[in-house]
């Protein structure tokens, strides 16, 4: 066996199929001289010539139209869409033609075409290089949708797709191209389109995923195994046809199902329980104290209903519920101080939406899908070989080996991000736990007196309440190591310091006078505070890194107008001011 990356496995499958069958050819933007933006066809134009490796204009509709015509004539085209974000101009060719022609001609015209589409985020591709498009094609009758997760499957499934007489959407996650490595069998082999693969056997919960997310699922399954949770991980490999039997067999065994996929919209309606977190309300507010719970376990709550009163250094606020459902349990008790972002309650959410009614079956019998055999007189086709029972190891960079039938994977840290983000602050993709995390409040550390620079920095990090408390008790804050965000000294740090034995020391009193500007000729030097530094960094990012785009959402406020009209007079009598629409808007934005 040879060890390959996913992109090397794709390249190997393409090369072997082009050598095996002269009707196979590739086409797309920059696939010739450059070898594709991901080098999937590197060296092909020298080996197969420009007639079988076609560089095309930037015109996806034309690419699909030409490939479709070639497929009608008995060729086996493999067009490449450079990024999934660019597939939309060709959708009519794929859905309106490729997916329907076979059935529209009662099986007389086959479409043996495989469309390679790199998809997915996580590579800093920005607005136009990060989309996931599998859902659209999954709901299109007549198309097969395949998305491998390992080099072994990338090669075997791609070879099967090219040999299939049906149009196949072959989705390759860009982040797996060089991140995922593994052993690939020598010689010719195929993996049947359709069957899923159980990557890890378990008994407590079924986790279903595909593509890059499957590796995160394996790593998460290994992590929760330490807590006695046995997770079974099912890699779909083929989205359409969907292997429901494998999924149902697993769920019958475990009784629980978790679906994991990479997307930014759908899936919210499937959430059964959700943890309510203490929201961040400002750069200098790092913790809050639970004042009074307005709802109790078992109570019915609607979205935006006030849940709890929270007291912070700067504001006393009501935290609304972001979801509708039933309050299951309270995690943070009244009087408890917790950091911002910590879970404070668990809510069982309502199911959103119901399955659409299934249309009645058409009386006309559609032709069966095209068989997975070549058109005309093909070269001798070797029989499809089943997946080897021996685990084929693959790696994510330097992680532990895993195989098609088991194992785990851990994504390597991005070097550039690691240089700027500490490990403690990094929200790793595999950090989600089954149970809510318990907020751990480290004890304050008493340190030796610091330099004048450190004292000035500590003073800048103090909130008004902490500064006042330190001044009242004549505390030198340079002797306290803060446990708040970025080393900030919190009110609890000062109180614990007072309770400790070190508080008995005769600490010199530190006065916090207003900062003065030091003039140097015609220049003024302004001390850099954390807020100013954050603003400056954001300004730099906005020029070169942040996507320049705006989004607008239209909202139906008919019910809001009616509510405001009902409450307006009573509110004016109680509060002495008019009730405008602004408080509603502020509360809605804050709740998001």
C-alpha cells in the first residue's frame, strides 16, 4: 500500500481511469497547464494531450453544457468546478438537463458524467470559496451525490463514479486535500456507491457525518470514551442514495442519533436541548452574579422571555431566552458569580417545522436508474473489489492513524493562528462536550510587587468598582494576579485577597490618578489601553482581511406594532416617558 493525501488519491484515480478508458477526459478552468488550482490534474496535459485535458474559459454553464453533450455521445467527461461557490451558473445544466434526460427519454439517453466539486470552509477562502452545496443536489432526483472523507475512499469512489452511467456530483472537501493522509491499496479497486461505513463501533449514541466533519466526530468519540460514553460513528460516504438501513440499524442499537455536518443555517430545528450562556455585554465586563431567576425548572418559556436577573460591575440586566421550550434545569444558582459565556441553564427546545406531506405516486412508471456499466464496447472492466477488512490507516498531519473501519483523528493546529492565539483561548473544533462545562474559577495568585509599567497596566485593566474597592482598602493591585479575561483583576479577586493571609500585610496604598499626556514638542503621547489597541487592530484588519460586505434582513413588525400600541399608554403612565420602537430593537439585537 502507498500512503497518499486525498488530493493525491483523486489524482491517482483520474490518471488510472484515463489510462483504462480513452473515453474519459477532464475539463475545467486551469486544469491543463496549471493542473488545477489544487493540482488534481498536475502533469496530465503532458501525458494525455490537450484533447483530453481541456482548459476552459471562466464559464461554468458552458463547461457543463459541453460535458453534457459529450456524455450524450458516449464519452465519459469529468468536468471540474473550481470551487463549489462557482457552480450556480451551471445549475440549470445539472438539474434541468443532466438529472432528467435519462428519465425524459425513457432510458434511451444515458449521462455518464462525473462533476468534481471542491467544497467546504476552514481554509480562509472568504466569501466566494467556502460554500457547501450538497443539500441542493441531494434533493435533486436523478443525481448521485458522493462525498469521501479519506484517501482510500476518494480513489475508490471516484473510480466507481467515472464508470457509472448516471450523473454523479463528486464533492471533495478542500480542507481534507492535504490535511488527511492514509494508505491506499495498490492496483485497481472500486468502492460501491451507496453503502455507508461504520468507522467506529459503539453502543450509547449514533453519530452520522461525512467529509471533513467525520474526522471531528471520530476525535470527539475518542474524547468522550474517557467518560464512559461509547459512540458509534457512521460515515455516509454517499449522500444520495442515502444508506438508511445502516443508519437505522445503528440507531436501533443505540437509541440516540446525532447528525453532524458543516453548514451555517439548517439543522437548528433538530436541536432537542440547548444550554443558555451568560451573554457578553462589554469588553470590560468579564463576569456576572446571578441575582434572581425569573423562571423555574419545569416552566414553559417563549423566545425572548426574561429568564434571570444578572448583576455586573456596569449594569444590572435581564437575560432573555434565545429559544422557546421548557426550562430543564438551572446550572448557576442565585448569588453565584460566573464568567461571561458560561452556561447558566438548560432548555429543552421546541421542534420547529413538520415534515412536508409526501406527493402521491405518479401512475407512470419511471425507468430504473442507468446501470453502472459503460456505454458501447468498453475496455475490459475489472471487477469491483470490496473494502479491505484490514484497516487502511490514514492520518490528519501528525495525528494518530485511523482506517475505514475505525480509529480517530485530530486536526493539526494552524501555525499562524497558534502564533497569535494561546492554547487556553483557542476554541478548538473538538472542544464540545456532551455535558455542560463546569466553570472553574481559579484562585487569585499573590505575586511580588511589579514594575511601574505593570502597575500602570493593572490600573488600566481595573473596572470602576474594582478600583474603588482597592482604594477603600488601600490595596496594592500589583500584588494580585487577576483571573479575569486577559489577566484582568476582578472584584472577586480583590475580595479573596482581603480574606487571605496576605491581606494582613501592610501594603502601600496605590492612588489611581487620571493619566496625563506627556508633550514632546508638538506631539502628544497617549498611553495605549487595551480598548485603543483593540480598535487599532480592528482598523488594520478591516483594510486587508475583513470581507467588505453588508447584509440586510427585512423583518415583519406587524405584531410588534400591535404590541406597542397596546402597551403605550400604560407604559407612559407608569414610567413617565413614551414607549418607542428602539427598546424592542435593542432587545432583539442583544438576544442574537
